[in-house]
C-alpha cells in the first residue's frame, strides 16, 4: 500500500510540474490564465482607428488593395518625413492595420517612457508568421521556426529596453524579453540577431531611408524618407 501511495504521489507531482510548465508557455488554458500567459501584458496604451488615421497621415502612406485578403505587400514611391508619434499613435499603426499577414496586430502596445525606455507587448500569431516571412524575404527562417510548433498559435510577447536607428542601422539594448511568461535571452548574440533582422528589413523596403529614429520625451521621432504607396 505504501508503495502504491508513493507511486500516486509521484504521478501527481509530475502532472503538477507539467501543468505549471505548460501553463507558463500558454499550453494549458486554465493554468495559462493564472500565469497570464494567454494574453499580452497591458501597458495601459489605448489604440483606435482615429489614432491610426492620424499617424498614417503623418507618414503620408497611401494603401491600395484588399489588405485583409491579399498575401502580397508592394511598396513604391518615396517622400521625406520629419515627424513624431505618441505611444498611442505608434501602437495604433501596428494594431489597427488589417494586412492578412501581420503577425503582431492583435493587442500590440508600445509604451515610450520619458527617459527613452521603451516597452512593447502584444500577441504573436504563428498562423500568420510564415506568410509574413515569405513576403518580406525571410523565408529561410521558416524551417527554424517550425521547431517551435509546440507553442500555441497565439502567444504573448514582451520587450523592455532602448533603441535607436542611425542611417538604417539599429542600436538596441534589451533589459528583458519574454515569450509567454518565459524569459528569452538578452545577451549580445540575441541582440545582434534582432538588429540584423531590423537592418535587413529597412534596406529591403523600396523608398525607405531612416536617417534617424529615436525615443525622447515620450515620443518616437523619425527623420528620413518613406514609401508613398503600399499595395496589397
């Protein structure tokens, strides 16, 4: 009988560990809710269609085609910009966009602190990620990402740090990063990978040339040139 009790206790312990770990990654719905791993961190930033329109007017980008149905994304034209955005405007640009392959449109928030620190949170939609990578020229990364199929289709992410761009090259400092509620590496190798992705994405967009981008006084400040038209 004592042996049986020990076996049962052992099984209970294993199940508890599985539930905790799975909940932390967002794999077990009930436990995920307890950890908050099924939803993004709320940074207190409100988004709206009106803020989206205000931000889009600043960048003077014309959109054509059916964004919700199209896989393609084509940029054309170029014009100079020297603009600033609030946290609410930047967040609305990302979260209110309707492109079919936008993998971070659900609940995206960016909070810009007065000292230049930036927090970013949202949901990563893995069902859209492959389409995004193919269209934006990073299709070779899909095989690597397929190793993470154990993750839920919708998983929250969080970043905290500071960043700037000078002449199309990003400078990034990460204080913390999370997927679900699990900390991600923030060492030099991880930062280099993120910087490389952003640099490549900037130079791949026709008409885009970022002379400077920084975060000051609670705003994102951008100087350079941007495409004039986006076709879906």
